[in-house]
């Protein structure tokens, strides 16, 4: 239980860091277009 909670927090932190460093508007737009197609 505690392990999964720590894993989810690490995943959230990683995603937040990724979006902060690489989440440029154009890049996000291309990712959304890729998933919507």
C-alpha cells in the first residue's frame, strides 16, 4: 500500500518535471494531435 503510494508520487513528480522542462506549447499540441488521430 505504502509502496504504491510512493510510486505514484514519484510518477507524478516525473510527469510534472517533464511538463515543466519540455512541455512547450507546440510540443504539447503535437502530442495531443498524435493521440487524437
